[in-house]
């Protein structure tokens, strides 16, 4: 028995961090079922990048 797939994989690169992102998206609704890494992890990575930039500017 073959089941039709109701979800799609989407691959992209986060513009702010440059991290590769994989999303499982429902074909019918367009809703994101799962995202790797999560939005929270991307936000943390962006915050750390900004913090690192501040530290470099202070040392220069």
C-alpha cells in the first residue's frame, strides 16, 4: 500500500546568520510542521553574532 506524501521538505539559508534551515511543510495548508534548527536557535545564534560584533568593536 502506497501513501501519498502530505508534506514537503524545504531547504534554505537564514539571511541573518547564514545557517542552513530545513523545514517540513504541509502541502495542503502551507503550515510549517517542523523546522531544524528552530526559530529560537536561530534567534540565539543571531544574538551571539551581534554580541561578538560588539566585543570586536570595543577591542579595536
